C-alpha cells in the first residue's frame, strides 16, 4: 500500500472537506428513520458487567467506584488508534504526549503523579517497578474493551494503583470462524495494517492477531516510528464448572527522535527501541455451587535501548554520545476464593506473590573519557487481601476490603477501601474512601555512580475519598453524573542534589501534595441513530511540602502539567446499515510546565488548546452480495485536528497538525 496517500493534509481545508463529503454522501439518510431492532438499541446502555473494580463480575450500576467502560469496536469506528487517545474521553484523565507518535506518553489521573495508575493487559501489569508507564506503544487493534477505575485500588492490585487502574482486555474468539483485516495510510507518512483470525465453539476458542503502525513524524529529520504487535488468546471450558484463558501479547517498537530534554532539535543519530512479552493464564473452577477458586498467573518481559550517537565524526566535545540498555522482568501469581454466601453477597480471600528484576547498563562518552554505569537488582512482594460485596437491601450495594503487603525492601504496608452505591428511583448515589501506595523505583532504591539510591525509602502513600450522583433521565435515553474527589499524597520521594554528606543517598521521602476536583459527564441518545456525550473535569492541585525541590514542586503552587480545566464533547451517528460518523472535540486548559532550556528551569504557563477529530465508516459491501456469502468491505476516514490547531502538550514539543487518513476494512466468517 502507498504510504503517502494523495489526501494527505496540505495546509488548507479544501481537501479535508472534499474527503469528508466523499465519505458521507453515499451513506444515505440517517438511520434514525429506520425502525428500532435488537441490534440497534435506541437507549443508553446503563449496566454492563465490569470486573476491574472488584475482581468479580458486577453490574456497573452496583459498583461504588467511578468507572468508565470503552469498547474496542466503538474506538476503532471513531478512528482511535491508541489507548492513550481513548483515555482522553475519561473524566479526570489527562494524557500528555511528547510530540509525534512514539514520544513518551503519560497519564495523570485525578491530579496524581504519572506513575500513580496501574496499567494492566488481561490482568498483568505493564508498569515498570515503581509505577512508571509509557502508553505510546499501546494500540487499539487488539482491544476488546478498556475498563478505567478512578480512585485508589491498592487493596486488589497492590502498588501503583494510587489514583486508579486502567485494564485492557484483548480480543477473544467469537462463535464460528471469523477474520478481519484493515489498512490505512495518510498524513505524516502513516501506514497501518492489521489482520485477525479466530475460531470459537462451545468448549474452545482461539484468536490470533497482528498489527503494524508506522509514520515519518513531524520533524524534518530523524523522526520515524514503527510499532508491531502480535497477540493471541486461547479459551477453554472443558466442563460447566471450569474455565481458562491463556493470552499473550508481544510488542516491538523503534522510535527515532531529534530532540533533547528541552525540545531542541539537534540529534541526527538518536533512537530508542523497546518491546517485550506480556502473558497471562486466568483459570477458575467452581468447587461447589457457591465457591469458586481462581488463579491468575502473569509474566512480563520487556527491554529497552537508547542510543545517541555523535551527529558527525567531528562531534567529540562535551558529552557527545550516550547508550543504555535495560531489561525488566515481572512474575506474578494471584490465587483467590470467591464465596457466594447469598444471592447478593460475595466474600473474597486471596494471596499474591510477585517478583521484580531489572538489569541495566549505560555508557556516556565525553571529552573527559567514558563513564559506564549499571545495576542488577531484584525484589519481591507478598500480599494477603480480603473483600466483601453485599447488598443488604434492594438498591443498596456495599463494598469493603483490606490488604497486607510485605515488600522485601520496605517491609509491611496495609491498605483498605470501603464504598457504597444506592439506587433511589432514577438516581444512583455512590461513594468510596480508601488508601493506596506506590513502591520506590529500582533507580530510587539502588542507583550508583553520580546518583546514589536509598534502600531505606518507604512507599509513597495516599488517602482518598469521592462521592457522586448519577441520574437516568428521559426513559433511559440520557444519563448525567457528577463526582467530587479529594486526595492527599504523603511520603513523596524526591531527589536532592546536595545530600547531607557526600556518601548519603540522593532520594528521600520528604514531599506532600493534594488534589481535589469535580468530574461531570453526560450521555444522551435523543434518537435511535444519534448519541451525544460530554465530560468535564475541574482539578485543583497543590504542593503542600516542597521537600528538596522548591522550583518544580513549589509549596502552595499548582502541580506541574496538570490542567485545572479539561473536557471533551462528542457526537456519533449511525448512517445506513453499518455506517457511522463521529465528531469529537477535546479541550485542555492552561497548565504549568518548566522550561529546561535555561538553568535553573523557569516555571511557565502553557496556553489552553482545542483539538477536533472527525471519523467515519462507509460500508461498500455487506456479508451477503451477489447471491452468495462474501466479506464485508468498508472505507474509513479520519481527520485528526480538523481545524489545524497549533498547540503543545509539553513545553517546546509541538503536537501534530492536521492529518487526513483513509483506509479500508474487511471482515468475514461463517
């Protein structure tokens, strides 16, 4: 497929509008004129089943935590290619992308730090030990659904689940034999392909998929990106009491980038690569009609490399080259018993074991000579946890739980959580309160050389609560909700460039902060073919104890890179049989950042920005055509940044301008 389609953005709106018209004109009148049918519901879905908040399947309306559910089919129909972009629609979530595709992509949830969210794929954590997570390589091609839990969840997930959990569930086989494939290309030299085949029956199911994404970036040189993903899932149900699912996901990505930490474009030979394998086995068996035993085994193997070579053979002054390599390994086992003590009561008791290991090496080349570094470290976590879900009376659901964690380095730590959800007519009231924690990173614990780690560090901790109301209106065609949250963060780990003695560590538990805010969201389905949505978050953050960093973490000042105001509005319409169009506008208010081009770095305020995205699907062929069975074929269009806004998510790192992308999707099976 040609990597550069003729409809690539050329800086004017004419080609964009022509492409939009070409996609929408053949689709015919809105499907609102068609009668309702079971596969075309005309009301908002109110109570799907979710599992991330409680680890057991529970109707969404009975969960006390604030949850957002997004399906892979809906995301792909809207042209959302990455999990990071999917999270932009979530109340309380702020996604920060460093320039083009492949740049470091972070998630700040409810004003917390970017390492305060546990990110899971089929139950297995992707975070580096200590919570660090780069979302740039998470694509949506293999996503079945994403569940986002806002609020502390360390009771069930341990470290890193301070402000929430994001769990990606990958696709499984449906019944029969099925396949699908897609190809897309356009602006920035983008080219994307995916293919999947699956076979499912009463007892077994197998799904295999592959996706590839690449583009040429936004800078004039040294700025291309590639990401390949292979995934598979095998499901087994040998009898009515036993089930198992084995899943695996392998990624490999390569990113060339010319920028330094200040955003200066100067490196011609700098790149980084990463990837690895994430695998899980989730199995369960009903020991009695009321008692189920489940075990989740997880494995993560990942590696990363950074290579900054000299720009020219004459580049031999100062620090002119740098190379690093690291390999991370996580192994986990989680076993639990779920006792269904009554029709509306579930008691859970579980035990978890996790091992973490990292091997890292680095080499700096300068006119002063080579400077090597490295570390080989490991540690374990053990935990016991318990949870109770109960519905003592109709419409009232209660949740409570506690966890005792023992870490090889910092010892024992206890967390707890409680919540309630109450239905009163068309209203649902919900509230939670609890604690969370984040373990130190390996570098903070064990660094050597220019920086000295501190093995005596304690975990960062939080105490949080939230309360909200959700109203169902217009006979189920609309829902509106509001949630207030408040969080306190203590024992924050900070770096000191001037420790008490030359041999003292550089990291200490000294800082504190708080974050509170209001989340508003609404979903409306005024007609069978049209769905509207909106979400807005007001967030107030403040550093309460600056510790050693009075510049970036100034006491009484806003925390860096977290906007006070943020939100999105969207509209999706079904157009004909199998067609759709969507329009989404994202808003991010001003926020404080630091300018690292000077020393000491100065605090600056980045202006607000708005980005509008358009996407559509136009079916060409249905599953039945020409009198026989055949594939479904559809054209796709996405226009990102429709009005060509200029903005920066991170200071001195420009975001992508307008991009136009065309593609084709095929699907078949029997």
